[in-house]
C-alpha cells in the first residue's frame, strides 16, 4: 500500500461524508469517554439508549 502525503490525507478527509453508522459510533465513543471512572455503563447499553432515544429499533426488538 502506498504511503499518502499529509495533503492527500487532508483532501481525502475533506471529501468524506460521515455515514449514520459512523456518526453513531462517534457518539457512543464520546459518551464512553465522558463517563466516570466508576461507571458500569457498557457500549451496548449506550447504543441501545441512543437507538431508543432516536426511535430506532434495536437488534433485540427486531428479533423478538
């Protein structure tokens, strides 16, 4: 794989459109990073909460 220059990387990033799944992953990551050291909150719980809060079905609801 060829090594990209900083300018090429910047151009690629400038042209990239964030997908809904990428945006959700970023939100989950942010929440996980902001939680307290003693938190027992899991990524799955955060993801489920975001799904419910935004009106999306979770995989469990689809299966059941």
